[in-house]
C-alpha cells in the first residue's frame, strides 16, 4: 500500500462561524423513522430532498423528479420549538449523517434558509455535531 499526502500552506479556515449560534427552530425526531424515509426518497427520487416542518407537528420530506414524479412522506415529531420551516438539501448526504448518528432520537436545528442545518444526537453523552448545507431551489 502506498499513501501520499501534501502539506497545505497557510492556516486552516476558521470553522467557528459555520456553526450557527442562534436558531429559529428546533425539532426532535426518531432517527430510525427519519432514516427509513430518507433512504426511500433518495432511492426513488434522486438527490434533492425538501424537508418541511408543518403546523400539524409533522416532518414532511418531498422530492420531485420529472421521470418518477413526486415522492412525499411524513413522520411525527417528538418535539417542536420555534417557527415552521422548509429547506432543501442533498438526500444522500443527509442519509450518511443519519447512518453515522448512534442515538435513538436526534435534534435538528434550523437557523435560516441560507444557514446549515445542525443535527445532533439527543444523548447527552455524545459531543458529535453534524452540519448539512441547504440546496438553493426556486420554490
């Protein structure tokens, strides 16, 4: 096996500004339910997935493609604080994040349409934090 690496010159960019300090909304959802829905939608409809928190305290995931049409699934929320929101993201990246979280429930924090979603395990023993940046859509 051969491993090659290259040392980058300069300083590594600061990531402190990437993690939002304040949130408009926070939801808690069962990880397994969300993972199954994201896997089904990603397989059927492709990469772009629209996540919406609805007034009925449900999390809606929608993907639209010309070949297959619309795929929509909803799951109940365990907890909701703040405003209802809607954001699009890459479903495959979101699926990978969900697979990496070792917790029964997870917390999703929304800081705005242009800011990344923050995904955390609810378990207090974990210090893991995941970020997923939104995809711009014309909706």
